[in-house]
C-alpha cells in the first residue's frame, strides 16, 4: 500500500487546506511541512517542480509525487 511521506504546503493556500482536510477526514497520517517556515523545504519543492513553488506537493512512499491534486486524485493514489 502506498502511503504519504510528506505534504509540503503553506498555511494560507486553499488547495493545501482542502488536501489536508481530506486526508485528515480519511484518517491518513502524514508529515506536514510549511514551506513558508522552512527555506530548505521550499527549495525541495522548487526542485521537484522545475523551479516553481507549487503547493501542495505531496510525496509518497513509492517516491512519486502529486502536485495540487484533487481529492479524487488523492483518493485514487491512496486506494481509498
């Protein structure tokens, strides 16, 4: 089963809030990393997104990522 390693986001982004609310309601555990508070994490997100700071960027145990996913995409990836 694929699980989430980390959710990179910001406190002010509606897509991050939506994704986190979805994951919380489904009981999915994850590490949340605020890229506004952690410059190294912000750089990691830029590295994963061709220089752009796109959030949420969600990293999974199979080393795949989803960027700004819909709830449907998250559910599909997690087998929910």
